[in-house]
């Protein structure tokens, strides 16, 4: 429903994207991810104005295993909903692969 309202008003921010690595400290990162993707998911409330939850996935291929990290950028007041989104994504990965090892979760 949120996505429909955003499309109708021309404020659709949903979809996949590649997170940018334009931090001033990016040059210091000697262990860059092998793959990274982001996704904007329209919020039900205020989606007509382009409001969306965002999730980033970073993957490092370590040969015998992969390290995957999820992040959900948020405002000062959005920490709880971002943590909930990350938990939902981790849970869906665990359901798809019961052998998945989770080192820490929000």
C-alpha cells in the first residue's frame, strides 16, 4: 500500500541500489566488501512523501565461508524500526539456511 501511494505522488524511492563508499575514510578501508546492495522499502505511513526504510547488505567472500553484514541507516528517532528491519532480514536468512551462524544481531 505504501508503495502505491508513493508511485501515485511521484515520490517512489523504493528499489535496489548500490550503497556508495564516498566517506572521507574510505581510502583507509583495506577490507572492502566483495558485494554490496541496498534496498529502499516504502513505509506505510508517510510513503506518499517518499518515506522509506533502508537496508544495506555487505558481503565478504572469505573462500571457505562468507561474512555478511546488514545495516539500516536511520535518523535519531528511527533506531528501533531499523533494528526491527535488520532482525526480520536475518530471520528470513535463517529460515532459508538453518545452518547459518549469526554472530550478533540488534
